[in-house]
C-alpha cells in the first residue's frame, strides 16, 4: 500500500505542478478582464438570479442548479482541505485562497455561460458542460471533438472512482472519531442513501441539494461567527499574520513563498472547482432565458464556497491557534501549537477549544452533509458525461446504471482506505480534467464575450434578456431556438404568425 501511496502522490504532484497554479490564476485574470469583472460589478444580479426564475420538465430552477453545483463544491475540501493548506502553507495560504476565489468566480461565470449556450436536450432533460462546449463550440472539430471525449472520460473516472474516495473516507473517519462507528458500516449506509437519491434522477438530486445545501452552509457559518466573536481580541493579530505571511514576510516562513501560494491555490481550486468545469454541468441543467444569467448565479457559488465556508474554517483554526505548520520538507514542524495533532482534526480542535466536547460531533455531522451532497453532485455529473458519450437509448441507460454502481462501490472502498491514498486519487482526478477544461476554454473566449455583450446590451435597453444564438451568429446551439420561442410566447412577444415583436421592458 505504501508503494501505491507514493506512486499516486508522484502523479498528483506532476498534475498539480506550479504550471497548473499559474494556469488557474492567469485564466482567472483573462476571463475577469474580457467579461468586465462581473464577479465585482454584477454582485446584485448574481444574487437576483439565484432566486428568480422557475424550472420546467426539461430543467431545474436556477437555485436548484446552483445548489447542485454548490453541493459539489462544498465538500471535505472546506474542512479538511483548508486545514491541509494551513498545515503545509501556513496562515498566508488563506490569502491566496481568497485571491483564487475572486479570480475563480470569473472563470465560473465563463464556463457556466458556455455550458448554457451549448446545452442539449437528452432524454427529455437538459445536459451540458465542458465536453459539450468543447465538441460543439470549438470551431475546429478535429480539436474540439477529441477534447470533449477526453474530458468526458476523465470526468467519469474522477466522479466515479477518484473523487468519491476522499468524500466517503472523510465521512467514515469523522464518524469513527466522534462515535466509534466502524468505517465499513458508515460506508454501507452512505452508499445506500446515495443510491436512494441518485436513481431518482436529476429532479430528486436538485430537490435534496436545494434543501440540504442552504441548511448546512448557514449552520456552519453561524458556528464559525460565534467562535470568532468569542475570540474577538485575537482577530487583529490573526489577520496581521495572514497578510504578512502571504508574501513570506514572517521570518519563520522564509523561502516558503512558492509553497504558500501553491497550497492556497491548490486547495481553493479543489474546494471551489473553479476551472474544472464540474459546476458548469449543473449550470447547463437550469431553465433560464439567457446563458449569462446562470453564469452569474454560478459565479456567486464560488464566493459562498471559498469566501464564506472555507474562510470560516480557516479563521476558526487560526483564531484559536489550533494548527501546526511544516517546512518545505513537509515533515519538520516550524510552528507547533498542538504537537502530535494531525491536520485532519484542526477544525475539530478549534471548535473543542471553545465548546469542549462539541467539536467531534459537529464536524462529523458537517462532514456527512458536505460530503454527501458532493457525492450526489458527482452522480449527476457522471450521468451528464455518460449522456455525452452515448447520447440516448439503451446503451446510455445501461452505462449510466453501471457508472452509478461503480460510484457506490467507490464510496464503500473509500470508507476504509488510507486517507493519503484517497487525497492523492482525488488530486489526480481534479488535476487531469482541470488541465483539459482550462485549455479548451481559451478557444471559446470569443463566444463568451459575445454572450456577455448581448446580455449587457439588452439590460441597458431595459429588457429582460432572451438569448437568440442565430442572431448572434453562434452555431450548434439549436436547443435555444425552442427555448427563446417559448420565453417570447410566455411574455407575449410573438404575434399569431409566430413572428417576434419587441421585448417587454422590465424593471430588473
């Protein structure tokens, strides 16, 4: 087993080299610039589109799509991932997580808008995402189609084999630590619950995530705020340490700047999934009148995941001083506040330091809710990529059942695997399809700009935007012809012969 851990660690390290860190940050800068900083200038619209708009027989509401995507983003990375970033990168890693969130929100707006543009109706439901916009959006089919198939294959591997291991492993470890529950029992229970929801289809996943995600996020954030209030006197020094160590300013972190940045970006990307394209697959399922609306809604999910949930975890750990930091060799402790305590229980220790005996139980419950909704999102994402590979029919249905069974089996295996192996496998999966997605989106920047400008021009004219790809010269987006027609009919914007009439002005 040790040899396998070492092998997967080497592969994960190669995929997560500094080049991927630079790629994520530079992509964030590029998309923020070309989309005119929507994550900063359109925050009110982001929130508006979360609660406005309904669903249909083909798609889910914007909020349910947001909840599915956020369910995928808010997982063990928000608890254990943040603790790991502080352990290996120090308090300054928090700053780089924030930077990545701000830039990553721009990436999420771009990829989610593209997913909406090129979505398709398959088996009566909307499906879309990176594989779809690669194959249908990139002008050179000899490049776009192979990239789409490679992404779909890598995503299915990640969502059914590599990703679920760390989620179920974290649930099992937290349950065992809190109540001594056998990991095998936890694995079976989680796998059964997963099957009960996932085989109910997209609608059931959306409803379950729409209920659980807001509840778990609000409860977790509120507890963090209480802990910060109770340790308010330490907050100024905590922020001083975060900002000073972010650039290697603290003597103890001398020579660690690269590690500080890398761990902050790495864990922010793993948690928020910005640039990976996974959240875009949930975005494509939403029923909206314009792709950029759902792009904005999904951009806000990055804020909730990283600026809210991840930040609360980090601040709880730092303000209570319940953490250690290791040097570049990743073994020697250069800060040893709680000797002998592993990073996996930093959050638990932080809560226990304020509410003795409460930390293990709360973290176990939070870990279950966070990880379970992530597993549900994984099931939906796997189904989306299966639909891309097989389209529809008997083969698609059989492949989908097989993949969901494999995912359930991965939950069982991950429950009692070594956590180092589980984290390595998760890093391999996320790193692989992140490279593919970020590369492909460079060829679709022009389409993203066109969609953004169309939305902005209609808003400036006082109109509620409706997307018409033919008018914009965007090809292979035929699903939108029927969608646009339906929205115009609902708003009385077509005459008896079906011809378009001027749009109704709104106060939005």
